[in-house]
C-alpha cells in the first residue's frame, strides 16, 4: 500500500521514505519476496542518496544469499 501511495506523492523525499518503509514492513512481516520487490522498486526510482541505496543493495545481497543465489548476491554487492 505504501508503494502505491508513493506513486501519487509529488515530494520526492516523501515518496522515497514511503518506498523505504514499504520494504521495511515487508521484511518485518517475513515476506522476503515482497521485500525484494520493494527494494528493487526503491532502487529503480531512488538511486540517490547513496547511503540508503547502498543499504538497499546490501539487503538485496543478503536476501539472495538466503536463497542460495550466488549470482544475484554477487550482482548486488
């Protein structure tokens, strides 16, 4: 829902925060596939600022490692 809300926001910082929160909530819920999709959408739309983008890539690498997907783990690092 937060990702959908982010699409309608005109403030880029608010949209970025909403997408980040969406990914965090999916992670807390234990839905790894949804968390991955949310983080990928976040990075596609918000490659900057650098620090959260690096954190998102790191988490995507962790998720790939959990799945045993060495190729994607390497791609995200």
